[in-house]
C-alpha cells in the first residue's frame, strides 16, 4: 500500500547506533598501532566517522576536504615516487654493461634450498606459495627434522591466511616439497638457493659440491647478506652461474630481494633471478658486489650511530622511539634483537674487528682509524643474542618471545662501562638521534652511488 516512486537512500536519517563512540575509539587506537605515522588510513577513519555524525551531503563534502589534504601531502608524493621506483628497478643495468634489454631468463621449473634455519624456512615457504616444486636440504637428520616441522608450521599458517576461493597450497605432496640430506637429490633442479649461516669456508664447500652435483646451466644462488659473491663463485667450475639472492627476514613476508652479480655472472643468470623474484611477488633489485651490498652496507653506519648514542647517554628505547615516530616500522635496537645480535658478531669476528683475529694492542674503542663501540660484542659474549635468547638490547617474556621491554640490566651495565672509558653521559634529544642516524644512512647511499654499486637512486630507495 506504499508508493513505489524512487527514494534516495542518501536522504534517509543516519541511524543512532549503540556504543558508537566506544567502537570508534577502539578502532582508532588499533589503526594508530597498525599504521603508525601514515596519514591516509587516519583520514579514511575521519571520513567514516563523519558519516556517523552528519547527513550524507555534509559527509561527502568532508570526504572531499580530507582527500584534498592527502592529495597535496608529502606522503602522497613519496608513495607516488615509491610506486614508480619499484617499477624502475625492473629495468636493471650493471656496471659491466649488461641490462634487462638484452638478457633472457632461463625457465625455473624446480628449485632447491640448502639450510632450513630462519632464512631457509622463509625461502622454502615463498617458493611453495609460488607453486615452484622445492627440494629442501639439511646437513643431518636431526636438523632436517627440526627444519621440516618449522617449514610445515609456517605453511599451515600461510594456508590458514589464504583468501576464500584461492587455490590450496600443495605442500603435503612430496612431488611439490621434498626434504632430504642427500646432495644428489639436487642433480636435476634448475636453481639452488644456499641459506646456511655466514661462514665463507662453509659456503665455498657447499658451492664446490653444487658445481659437481648440479646439471650444467643450473643457477647457483647464495643468500649471503654481506660476503663476496666472487669469492664464493671461485669455488665452482661455473662462476657465470653464481649470484647472490639476499632475502630479508622473514623471507616469506618481506618483499625485497637484493640480486647481486659478481665479476663473472652471466646476464641471463641476473635475468633469471629477477624473473624468480617476480614469480615470488617480490621486488628484485640488481646491485653490485661489495661488503654488505646495498641494504646492509647502508645499515652498518646507521646501527653504529645508534650504539654511539647509547654510549653517550641515550637509551635503546629512546633511539627506537625517535626513529619509529619518524616513520620506520621498527627501530635499530628492536631490529637487531629480531635479526639476532650473533649474526653481526660472527661477521665482525670474520673481519678481524673482534675475537681471535683482532690484532693485539688494538684500542678498545677504535678500529682501523675509526671510532668503534664494543658494546654489541660485549652483549654477545654474555649470550644476549636478542629475541631468540630472550634478552639482547631488550628483555623478552621468554626465549623466542616478541614482547620487548626495557632491561634494567643494560642501564646497570652501561654505568661502569662509561666510567671505564671516561664517557660522561648527557641528555640526547630526538633531533640529534634523527640527524645522526639518518645522515649516516644517506651519506653511505651517496658513496654506493658514486662507486656504481647501484645503478640509480631508485635502487637504493
């Protein structure tokens, strides 16, 4: 009995909903945690809030105003730059003259991963998700069993997160995922990624075996974060097939892969690694071979300044807070704890900066004519390796825990340390923290560009 003429939904009054303020307050708090420092999500929230408080036409006007704020913001410009930079890195070039224009990738139908530690597990998971059959190899049955359980748990979690209607992950089929301790199982794979810990002799031994076992033309990749690709390739009979594929932890989540070419790496090998990165839905960036490549080389002086600031009177949480408020997802000390302090310690021992290879009589806080802080080494000597040990720069609820809280032990350790070295602690402001950490990062970026390690600033960014 009602007229059937058109009725605009937008003219209906907005219903009063119970507990709306409490609901919106909770949503905003959650959003601020997840999108810390990002303008767009918060302004989207404000647009949604307007629709609960105002008529439709006023709400649309408010949405247009908020969009105008975003359109002219520095964050919008940065995100647009990032969008184009990510696409620019696909057009790679090397200092030796090779480029994406003239290099054709080889097909990768099967792959292998050596080492099922944190990095290896993530790489296996990434390959399975890309539907590339994988052979996962460990040194002995015990390590294989531990690694297998961890990989299967990761894959179960990824399967649970998959969108409804997405094809199921095929990881229970041995034809798609095989675990072994036998090197000969790698005889027919198209590509191998070695992901053992950072020990040059161990890596060279593995690559010597790979060049004997793998078929001609198989791509041999190392997940090293800093070691020389040329030295690793020297252990093989096919240096043209060797390159670095440096994934970032956790490898199944982080989108960046550094693809590092050596002196003899064939352009087709680089093209294949880039094609693989695309298949894994990652951003591959081609860079040259130097200690630390681009990501870690830029990180070294950044982390070093963070530790110097701690020596001088700041705290781990103050440094992290300043950089996280600036826009970093995670501060330098929390990041070190997450990655494991022992990784850097092993690298410094290999370089002769600490440990048995350190020349006798070297000043405690100087190395090769530059300022040096032994604090990270001292923490490692006490077994404080970060999250995995339950204590590092922070303390955690348990070994492997993720909830970082300030550790009174560190402050009590720093007092006698500063006294010993004649350091008078002082107040360090947020601006100084930002300038010292960020300028160190930027300056190293300019040095990398000047040396031709990266082809352009977009690659660094």
